C-alpha cells in the first residue's frame, strides 16, 4: 500500500520556542567539536602508543574540522611531554661534503650555537694576542735574529776579509761589488793603472775570490730563510694548538655528555692548528677591510641551528601546509659566488620532519600525494626512522651544482595524515607500506544525531563559530533555521551536518545581511535569505534546464496518461549545487528471446550500477512471469532526450513501471514522477537526492500550474530524508502536490497505472484485469506468436 | 706638524721610496711644506765601475750566474732608470698631497750630499731597505753626527710594530723629540711609550724603564725595542752622548724605524 505524506512529514521543523535562550549570547561556547568521540578516542590511542608504525590517518570529509580536532588532541597529548630535541649541523672539516648532525636536549642547541659563535669570534684575536705576547715574540724573534745574525755575520765576515785584502764591499744598483781601497777611498782608475801588473792581477784575483765567497754566502740565504720560516711555523702551530686547547676546555667540559659535540671540538682543534697562518693573516690589522672574508672563514666554526625548541612547553605539533620533499626532509640551499653556485653546512635548512621530531606532524594527505616524490620521501623517513636530506634534482640526475650529503638525523615522531575516506581505502588497497606505517585510523563523523539535546549542543556550536568569526549573535529563530538547514544539507530529518566550514559560511553570509539591515542579531530571515542567496548564485543551469522542459524542448508530461512512459527523476550536480531534473523513461515490447535491452548501455552511456539495475529489472520480470509463460519477448528501455551518461539505480522502479505499462497496455499517469531503487523481489529501496528530485518535479508542475493531481512517488525508506523547501511544503499542505511513499513496485504500479497490480491466485495466475494479469496475457500472446513462427518455419523446412 | 716647512727625502738605487713617502704623507697631511727629493749616486760605485777589475754580483742573477763585469755605462744606465722611476713616484704622491716639491739627482759621497742638501730643511728622511736579508745604508750613521737636524731613518715597510717608543728622561718632555714622538703617535694612532732612566712610581708599574747607564749599551737598547716592539724608536741626542758609537750597530740591527732628534 502506498501512503500519502502529510505536510509535517516532509520536513522536520525546529521550534524556536523549544529553546530556553533568546539568543546565543546566553550560551556557553563549546570547548570541542561535538560528534567526534570515536575519532578523538582513536587519536588519543594512536598518540600514546610509542611503537613504530603507529602513525595515524584521520579520514573524513571536512578537512577543517579534522584539522581542528587533530590539533586540539595532539596539542593536549604533546603538552603532557617535553621530549623535543634541538638539532644542528656543523662543519665536518676533513669531509666537507658530509656535514655532521648533532642533536641536543631542548635549549642546549642555542647555548651550543652561542658558545661556538663566541669561539669563532674570539679565536682570531686570541691567537693574535698570544702571538704578540712577550714570550712568543721572544721565541719567534730569536729565530729571526738568528737568521739575520747569521746573514749579517756572513756579510760582515766577508767585509772583514775584504778589508784584509785592501777591498771594500759596495752596494751597486743591482747587487754588490768589491772595490780596491786606497787611502780610505775606492781607488781611482789612474792609481789602479799605476800599480804594477802583478799587483793589479792580484787585486783582480782577490776580487774574484771574494765574489765567489759572496755568491756562495748569498746562495745559502734563501735556504736559511726557509728553514727559519719552517721553524716559525712549527712554533706558531704549537702555540695555536695550546691556545685552542685552552679555549675549548670549558666547552669540552660543558658538553662532555655529547660525543658528537666532543668529536666536533676535536675537529676544530685540528683545523685551527692546520689553518693558523690563515687566521693570523685574517686577524692582521691590514686585513680589517676583509671583514666579509674573515667572517666567511670563521663561519666554519659556527653552528647551523636548524631546530631550536627553546621555550617549548611540550612536544612540537607541526602542520606543514605544503608538503614538498624539500619542505618535509629539509634542503640544501646555495649561494652565488663569482658566478658559481656553492654551498656549505650553514645553508642546510630544516624540514617539517626536523621541526616536528619528537612530536607530531600533521599533513594533508591529498596535498602530499600531489607533490612529486613526497610520499616516497615520507615513507622512507618513517621506515628508516631517520631524516635524510635529499635533493630531488640529484635523484633525477638533473642537478649540476655541488651539493652536500648531510648526516641523517634520527627520527622519532608521529605523522597524522588528514585525508578523504576514498584515499584511505585506496592506500590500504594499493600500498603495502601504508598499512605498515599508518596503523591507526581516526574516522570522523560527518553528521550529528538530531535529538533535542543535540539541538541545544548545535546551538552552542553556532555560538562557538559565530564568536570565533566575530559575528553578530543569533536569535533563537535563526538558530532554529540553521538547524533545519543543517538537516537539509545532510538530507536527513534525524541528522545534522557537522562541517563547520559550511555552517560558518552560512553564518558569515547571514551576518552580512543582518549588518546591512542594521539588525542587532542574526534572525531567521537573514539565514533564510543567505540560504536563498547561495542557491540563487548557483542555479543558472537549473533555470535553463527547467526552462527547456517548460518550453517543451525537452518533453516531460505533467498531465494525462501514456502507455510505456514514466517520469523518472535524476539529480545533476554542479560544483557545490545539485538539483533535480525530471526525465522521461519509455519502454517498448516486441516478440523476441526474453531480453531486456538497456539502450543506454548499448550506446555506452550507462554506468555499471545502472547496468546492474537493468539486470535486476530483467530478473524481476523473469521471476514474476517466467513460471507462467515463456518470455518470448524483447523489451527496450531508454531515458529519452538524455545525451550524457546515466548512472545509478534510482530509476529502477520507474523502469519496471514503464515496462509493465507497455506489457499491460495500461497508460501511466504523467502527473506523477517516481524515484526509487528496487530489488529482484520488487521491494522499493531508498535512493539519494530525494529532496532535489521532488523539488525538481514540483518546479515543473508549478510552472505549468499545480492541479492537485501531481506528486512524486518515493520509497518509504526515504521518508526520513525529506527536508523539502518551504514552497513545496506549502503545496503539500494545500493538497496541490503529493508525496507518496511505497514499499513495493506493486504499490507504485497501483498509483501510476490506476489499477491494482494483482496477486497470484489459486490457479497460479493473475486476475485478468490486474496489471500483472494483463502483462501475463501479453507475454502469452508473444509466446504463442513465437511458437507459431517456429512451427511455420519447421514446416517449411520439412517441405 | 705645522712647524716643519722643509723636508729632505734621501733615496738611492736600493730604495723604492714607498716607506719615506708613507711617512711624509702621515706627517704632512693638511700641512704646507716644501719637499726635496734627493737621489744619491754613490761616487764610490762610479769609481769602481771605471776599474778594469770591477765585477758585480747581481742578486737577480743568483744562483745561476757568477759575478759579471761592471762598466760605468751600465751603472749610469741603472741609476738613470731608478732615478726616473723614483721621480715619477715622488711626483705622483706629492702632487696628490698638494705639497710643493722638487727632485734632484746628485753624484758624490752620500753623507756629504745629504748634509749639503739639508742645509735649508728642518727634517731629513732617509729610506733604508732590506737587501739579501740585511738592512743597508748603515754607513749613514755619520749623517746623524754631521748634522743637528732631526734625521728619520725609515724602514720599508713603515707600518710594523705597535707603538712609538721614546727613550729619554722626564725633563725631555718639552723637547723637540718628545713633541715629534707625540706627533707621530697621534697621527699614526699608536700609543706613545716613554721610557725614563728612573724607575716609575709603583702605581705606574709595570711601566718600562732603562737606567741611564745602559743607554750607552746598544744591546740593551736592542733588547728594549724587541720587548716593546715599536714602529718608531725616538732617541733625543741630548740623552745619548754616545750616540755616534751606538748608531752603526743600531742601524744594522734595529727592526724598527729610528728618529734622531
């Protein structure tokens, strides 16, 4: 039996008078979003298990709400512990391309950096000062003096020997020469030539001999000088080693519990000793203009603190909104020097994994999968339990710059992916690593059960959202209207939508309208206008579709009766907006082999679910009539004037009705439209989009004039989903438009064809005037016709 | 140093002129002065070059060549080239300093030439370079004996050491030496260390001091300068009656520049 619904059954009203408050100023905001107890419990459970692989996937359809809840839960869990670590990179002097990673307890990182900044700033002046101290200078000067004395003595010795030979050593423009002396002066040419030949010759020999000695002495000078420089270098290195050891002693004591730091300090000691000459040069007064060069040199001793958790009150909770590989695992930047891109440990930048290490990292799953290589990088980090900075360009062998291979950092954190259910199921199915790494699912509710208590909770939720957005308070009529709209959005009288972003948008728009009207509160009218505005901004396509129907371009009858033609109802979705569209479904029958032909499928316009529904139709017809007569007929079904794909099974009732109308030759009331799925036994089943479908047919009928005969047939199971528009409710209340609920196809046939479907009688047949009886008669006629055809053919073959 | 209006800079073929000109730029900044550059051609070298036995050991040829014959023409050419180069440097620097200047080339006995040229000047600057690890022109100690003018022996490079060291008693504070030393310290932004012959009061210790008896000992003076590491050592003639004996050693072995006043 069908049941015609009353006006109060097609909409669940929220009575403002039922609220004890007059507006939301009287309500306390909620501390947490309602309805997510299951997800919250899962999040806490996952957060507290410290074992490997217990990362979380928060699945749901509202990313904003998931984010709020996850942040709150993880924030509370993180506050209970303080185990984050500071992380830094330092130079590895003898393996420059592999900077050393050092992790330290919270707050130690910045102290370590400051200590090494101090060291880097002091080591130059300290060494310079030491070198200028008396003791060192005396030792160094002694080496210089020794050399100069040796050289001077060598030359003075030569001079003395020269004097003994009556010669003197002179400086010439380009070197030295020995000159014969006469009466304290260099001998005149005339005096020289006046000397006997033997004497002149002797002077010549003496000069040659002295020159030979001079050359021999001068040739030794460079080697002596080098020896002195080597000795000075050794002296300087010994002094540097001693000084740097003194400078590092307090640091070694302070960081004695950290082997990595101690190893780094050892490296520094060796490096300072190896580079003491460069340090002295940079620290010299004349090098003051080379401040940049000096700073760059001393930066080798500094610390690149990439994660500083100083002042943290709990474990870090980090949300990375752009989870690229670089943003996750960190990156190595470059700077341009003389046209080349160069890098060093100071250009290593932390990724979200570094910042969240020891705590929680929140990532949007969809965004993660949109970033090339990011999922693989994240999995590798979680599986290996370490963060390895990797350059994508070098992985692809398209990097042409010098880069680094920094030490990996030990990783211990929980990753919480926020994503859709579909992605979760896909990952479970397609990636074995996913199940290994994300063992906890936190499934978020999309709806809240609508009880009286829940309505008050919802009112407090509206209070929370309006205060968060600094909106006007809502009076209780507005609260009631939002609650009604909340049920409409989920198409369920017993549920309320939980997507705070959707509700907040509605409140913001209603607030805007209220402020324009200089109202002190948001009222129901403002909410109503905001809802209408949302529809109006998006319903251009709906208007065009309905206009074509009303103009007759697309044929949809809303009066009269036609054999084999039923008004079905489809839902079209465009972005955030969906609307109902009536569609003619027609059926034809003819002699054949018992096939139900789905023209949509034949034309490759039907989806899988639609094809399944058509098979159910064929099965139903076969089960209903197959035991009584041979099904020697073919039937064809089609959505008329449909040029796109057809999917879903919500037209099953309509298709069976059209087929039986054609078989029984009984016309179908065109003033009714029908929607509903059906099983093989003819039981009506619920479908989606019932409100939009009903409103779609109502709009066509209203445009042509409501007659009181018009209405929509729906499965009884869909009655609770009705949250119809006000004008449709008014038409129902006025008896101008009807909503009929049916439990079976037979109930629907009685309504659509105006004739009882008919039940199997004692003879195993159907009453002759019933729909089934008339259909059975037609089937038998087709069978007889087919038999005659076969017999005639057999006779012809015999003849 | 506004009271010095005439300066003589003595150069020879072994010098580059950089040290002397650096000091001049330091002293004569914002001053009006006449500067005479004197390039000295040592007549002893010219005389040697005229002898048939003259041989020269050229530093640039070591260690591959022996001594080569030396001719007057070669020496003249070398002096001319060196003098031209120094004249060019001299003109450039002094023009930039906006100082009136002239440049002369004279041949003769170096000390006599410098003393003659310095008769109208108030300060003599002599640049000494290091050759083969030894500082030459030590023979110029006679210069300080033959003139009462302040003589500044500038080591090249000038900018070594960390202070200006004046050795003299407190009574000398008003003397030219003290004033010049203070002037150098102020202009070069270096501390002025004043070493007295009497021990300083306990409140000023560990200030250095040098007993008067040790002033005649070159080794004591050298040890003191090694200790103080000055850029310039200033010795007032009045405090060093035996200066003539000290100078040959000091000019040979002193690492810093030396000002005799």
